[in-house]
C-alpha cells in the first residue's frame, strides 16, 4: 500500500520540484526527503511542515484518508511481496467507481440503478447519464 513517502513524492512531482528544491522550504536536507520518500517515516515537525507547504490534510498525507489533492498520481506499489498491491489497485478502482456513480447521481438529480458487479463498463455509466438528461430535455421542450 502507498505510504506517507509515496504521497510526499507525488506532491513534489506534481509541483515539478526536485528534492533539492523542496528541502529549504521544509528546513531539512535533500537526503532527509529521500529517506522519508523511501521509508515512509518522518518526524512530526516534518509532517506538519509538509502539510502546511502543500496545503494538504494530515490524515490524507499519513493514511490516504480524506480529500486527495488535485493532480496527484500515486503509483501502485508493486514491490510488496505479499500481493497487497493487488488489493490496493482493487480498492482504488472501487473508490473511483463509487465516486463516478455519485457524480452521475449528482448530475442527474436522481438515484441511479447501478448494474451488478463492481466495475461496470463505461457505456453503462454514459447511458446512466444520457437517459435522464434526454428525459429532462424532452420535458423542457414540451413546456416551450
């Protein structure tokens, strides 16, 4: 599973910062940042400095919980020998699927019947959007 170091690296690369560029802003050395990115462990002061500098929630930075900042891409760790990376990939896909269905419901303004299975085809998501939108257009057109 992704750890604090992975999320730190994702923030740094999102902003096109090298470790040398970031170190002075966090009052640490480049070597310390490298160590944290590899081990996933940093001092409480360092963690607070990272949160403040990148304007991210501490719970997201440490655990991946909460709101993920825009533009973040955290690679799935395949270096885990016990296969936990497969669970991480599945959980990410499931979370994204839930986010998409919530967006469909928000856009259509109604609860949408979700198909069986965890990962429906993109066409299923699209039709879930198109049908209610076409109904609304028909209603608006009928009133005019």
